[in-house]
């Protein structure tokens, strides 16, 4: 099996081709210059003392974790975070030495790998803290950990209500080095920040309990992109940013930074055009019927690539014009009505997500078709769409 993510390389005309891939007429362009630019912009928006951690879980939401991590680290990110050992292993084996936060919760069999890969795991259960403590003492090297506090998300973490009790128990684990302590917002990007402030207050109470037990971690953190934008009082020592770095805002109401640029564009070339007569139908189920003579354009990507499986909904951009999808999206193809775009020809480049001329189809627009969120939509682009990396800018370029 070939690697799903190609190494950075220049774009060429015609079908997309990149090292490790045969040509394909549908692809994703990842603008690493824009990613670096966004990191510099986010860095500038934070106080000098606040560190910037880049969350590269799920292949950096589909960009390709390794290429994205390298650009981020060269442009203002200090640390990385992933969710699985394999994700961390791929970064380490490619030579990434930056601190890596391992988010989520572990099972005992994962702990030897946590140490071997030199990761900083979140610990949200005393049993795991104890097991890691024993392993670290056995190996004669303290294990750095981030204490995960459940401040109201009720997913991972030690419960804030019992902070005094678990803080005392953690303090006895001499094999652990308490590098950080974190919480996670259940709602940070909506207008109403009431519960976010409740969570932050609970977090501060937990920090107080840790202090009373003699634990004062270096890195206190509770913010994702929404918190980084809208809750400056929650910046603390470090913010954990994923989505925002890709030029996509977590919601329509959160604060805007100056000049963030879109990083990911999904493209395809028109590979066939069919002439239809009134009464002709298009696609499976025959759910679209021509009411005039027209032309149907075929783009060679579908739900097997992560495009939402809709019918008679959504758009593509061709020659700077927004053309409607007609018929159903199939696994490998979707069809657009080109009747009002007589110049369109086989070989034309179409944009399915991103900008073309003055038009834009955002991740939010596409997510709405799927009745989901931009995170799901971005991470949902499948690995069979080749990633083409462009504009790898030199570190710290203006
Ligand atoms: C995914 C994740 C983040 C990043 O969230 P964004 O909204 O993409 O910035 C931060 N912290 C944790 C614990 C996460 O799981």
C-alpha cells in the first residue's frame, strides 16, 4: 500500500501527480504557505508568554500531520498533540523532536509505548497514573504527564469535585513529573460563554487543590480554537489550536483574526460532458430530470472521497461560476448542470471546497450538506484523494 500523504512538492498542470501517487483527476491542495502564515498570525494574537500547541490528530484534520507539523513548528508552534500512539509514532520516526501531548485516555498496554516514544500523556484516571508511575520508576526515569481535569465536558479526566482527594494521591507518585494540567471546553465558540466560565472557575479550584498538595505544573491549559479566540482569561500558559490554523473558524460568531488564509482546497477536473434532452434523468434513482436541452458535467470524486452523499444539493465552482450539483453523489463521481456555462469543457478545473475567482465554497457550507460540523467535513476527506503541497515557505518568512 502506498502512503496516503505525499511529500511536499510543486504542482504541475494536468492531472494531479505527486511522489508515491499515480495521476488522479481529483485531489486536495494543501497550501503550506497559508498554514505558516496562519501560525504567525495566531502567534501574534497571543501574549508573548502563552505557548502555542498545534493539535495534529487525525492527520491534522486531513492536511497530512507530518507536513503540517513541520510548517507549524517553523512558524510559531511550540508543541504538538495527537490522540493515538500510531499518530505519535509517525511523527517521531520522521524526526519530530518537539514535545507531543498524547490526548484522551490510555489503557495499561499502551504505557510502555508512551515512554518509548517520549510522549506527554494526559492522565485522567488514578489507576493509569499509578501504573505509569510504577513503570517509570522501574525504568529509572520520571514520566512527564499532564493531569486531565474533567471540568464539565464529562468525557475524559479526573472529576473537579474530587480534586482534593486525587491531588493528594497524585502527589505520592514520585515516578511522575507533573508537566501540565488541562481541561477542555464543552462550548467555547458560541455567543453564550456562561458554562465556559463555570468550567474555568472549576479548573482554578482544581489548580488550588493541586497547589495545596504541592503540585504546581508548568503548563496550565484549557483553550481550544474557540477559547484562543474568545476567552483570553483562559489562555493561561498555553493554547491548543487545530481548526483555526487551517483558516477555518469554529463558529460563525467567534472573533475573527486579521487575514487568516484557507489552507485546504478540494479540486477535480471535468472528465466527461453529457448532452441531455428534456425528460432525460441523471444518475442513480433517476431523481433529477432535465426540463430543457442541457449539458451535464462529470467530476470524478464522490462519497468514497468524503464528499457528502447528497442529491440535487450543493455546488461546484467552474470558470469562476457556481454551478449546481444535479442527481445524486455516487461513490466515485458527481454531476453538475453546465447548461448555463456553455464554455465549460472537459479538462476544466473545478473547486469543490475553497475559492475560485470571487466565489467560495467553505467547509461550513459543505458540512451543512452533511448536517454536520466543519471538523467532521475536513477530517472526512479520504486518503484516496492525493494531497498536493504547495508554497512551502522558508521558516519565519514574512
Ligand atoms: C481537538 C482538540 C483540540 C483542538 O480543537 P480546535 O477546536 O480544533 O482548536 C484541543 N484540545 C483537545 C483536548 C482536543 O481534543
